[in-house]
């Protein structure tokens, strides 16, 4: 028995089973997952997202500017991002400041990381808010509403 015909037949069967287009049921829906486990906030008709990461024990909120798939960091020239927050009748106006990152080489004026530290955040581990406006790549993006913490009440 010659091995070549068997090998050729096996390759032909394998190639027939491989398709450039998988059947529709095999295509999984892409769902973006925030890289730091935070709350994604859509900006600019969903072209950009800001991931809000709260450390309530420290009273610190970090905001990472990302692409719409939450995969690539988008450096911004903004020096700050305004933030209005509210919980249980308490309100605060906070400012997320542009933050340099020695590990990534980002600098203030070209960074994707913004931070704020506040006792208000320590006292309110769940809150609603409005972020922005924010300028990304020359476009001014309208303020966006969000909820951080436990599930938002339905009403």
C-alpha cells in the first residue's frame, strides 16, 4: 500500500472541512470587556469609551480613555475631565486630572489616564453621574451619563 494516496486523501478531506467563512451559528457576538473591570461609558456615538474604575476605600476614581472595543488606549490632550456625581441626595462636582504614566510613556497633554481622589467617593461607593464634555482627537464629545457601583435602581 502506498502512503502518498492516503496522505493526499486525508489532506483533501481536511481542506474540505476548513472553510473561510464559518457557519453563522459558529460566529460569536463580540462583547467588549473593560480591561480594568470598571464601568464602560460610551462617548461620541459609541466611537470611544471611558472606563471608570472606582477604589472606594481610597476615594479614588480613575478614567481610562479607550476605543469603542475597549482594546486600545486613546491619548487625549485634555488637561481634565469634568464629572458631576450624585448619590442619596448628595452631589459633588469633581475633576478628573490628566495623569502621566511612566510605564506607558504617556504625559499630561497626551494621556489616556485621568484621576481624582475625593472623600465624597469614599463615602459613596455607588453613584450616578455625568462625565464630560471631553475632547478626543480634535472632536468635542458631549457629556455622557453613567452609573458606578451596585446596580442602578429601575424606575
